[in-house]
């Protein structure tokens, strides 16, 4: 069960990163962004406070998202382990992956 939750968490993190991309300007800045030295960054207390607050909020959103994803799986009559096993097989087996993708069909994009 722990391994399947790790798989689910990994999927959540990837999905969250993609979902956050438009909000974050669709790019992730490295630790060596302009103005920050990798050896001794000068980050103000205000920026650290803001980053800590954002990190707390992101952790909360990730927890909510994990719960919603688990519910989406169990609402279909699957256990988390079954879902993780099927996704693992689909990742490794092109025939299974194709069958799954045919069933998924096109994903609806959110309208703005």
C-alpha cells in the first residue's frame, strides 16, 4: 500500500506542477536565478516568510488533491493498489497503454 501511495503522490506532484505552470509563468526558475548566488544567497526575511507561507499552502493543496485523486480512483471501484498496478503495466506495455488511452479519449481543456 505504501508503494502505491508513493506512485499516487508522484502522479499528484506531476499533475500539480503542470497545473501550476500557467500560474507560475510556465517556467521554473533555478536556485541560481539572477540575483541569487548558489553559495550564499541574500534572501530577505520577507521573501523567506512569503516562500514559507506559499510552501504551507502548496502542501495543503497537495493533500487535498491527493484525497480527491484517491476518491476518483475508489469511486470507480478500484483500490489504490489496483490503479497503481494498472498504471505501472500501462507505462511498460505499449499495447495496454494504447488500450487505456483509447478508453480515455481526448481530455477536455478547461475554458477560461
